C-alpha cells in the first residue's frame, strides 16, 4: 500500500510492532529478507506512516515468533477501525502505562495540559502522586508517573504549557506537608499558569484535557475520565481543543501572577504543617 499520513491508531500499532521486533531475536535485516519486504516498508510500518493488511501484520508477527498475548494485542490493533478516536481502559487515576499516551508525550513538540481537580501528572511530586494513587498500586504507579516526567530531561524537551484551576490548590492530597512541597514545585517550575474564580470559565474549559502538537503529524487531544482515556486526532475535534487552548491563554493569570498565588498557598500549607506538628499530629517528613 502507498505511504500515508500517520494517525494515532497507526502509530500505536507501529509502536507495538517495533517493540515486538526489538524484544525478539530476529534482526531487522533478516526480517525484511524473510518477508520479502524492503527495509523502508518495515520502517514506515513501524512509524505508522504506511498502511497494510491484517494478513501482512500476522506474517510480520509470526516471523518474530512472539508470545500469544503479544500476537493477540497486535492483531486487535490492526483490526480496530480508525474513527479518529481511541478509547483505552486503565486503572482509575493511573493512565501512566498507556502506550498511546507515552509515545505521544515522548514525541510532542508542545504539550498543553489543563486540570480542574488535581495537579497535572507531569508536574506531580513523588509524595503527591503516591497519595493520589494510593495502595495497592503505590510503587508501580508512582514509578511510571515519574518516568513520564523524564521527557523534560531530554536535550530537546517538549514545551510544557500547564494550566490549573484554582480549586486544585484547595484540594488537599496527602496532607499539608505534601501540599507544601507540591506548591514549591509549581512555584519554581516554569510554564505553569492559574485560572482563578474571578473570571467565568468559557464552556470549553469546564473539563480537563491535554492537547499535544508535533513536528511531523497532526495534533492529538487526550482526556481522562474515570477508568478510561480518549485520544483524538479527528480534525474537527482537535480544532475545538486548539480553540480551548486559546481560551486558556486568554483567561489565565500570567506566569508571574500565578507564582505569587503559588507562593501564598505554599505559605498557608507551611503554617498548617507547623500547626499539625505543634498539635502532636502525624509525623511529617
């Protein structure tokens, strides 16, 4: 089939194929030779920029001699219709190991993230994330969330534009000590802006979302709701989220104004943790 522009589903399929190949003992050149395909065809397939049939994908995976679960997962992806919207289940408050999320965050040029209940996952401290995730998923969940944040440690990190509704600062997660440290994280991290209660929110900002843009393909929007997340690259949908980003930029405080508010909340939580200590409350690290 001819080359094409990739979409979220084809990129997730390509990522699954690439990971399966790298986890096997079959070398790239040998795979191309055995299948009778050019290296370019395999490369485009693994990048999600070339369509192919379920039969060809089955041949690809069969030559890798993968386990049954890997085979079943890949075949489910190749048979999934491309509607412009991917629905992916996960544990509540734990989308961090979704491949669709990871591969798009890792290749994004700009990430716009808007939260109305909790601090965005890409900004959470270890203790905040631990308190939010809770048992029995503590170690696995926190490790995955911290691993996601390492995209900002790369030589060419994405530009992070984070917007937080003021109510998030009032939502106490883990106690005053945890909130104090989280406020400091927001205070000293660039690219974080606050939406206060003083301005009425436009309808586009009534729910949290993430909007990612890329150098080599169309934008992708992402929204988490309970035990599932939805990824969209449908042009009409992404255009509405692009407008929502414009609304965020219009109604949010500046970074400097936001830092002043974060400093005030850090001071409040600092006093609360001291009061807790003085009252013989729970030990604070």
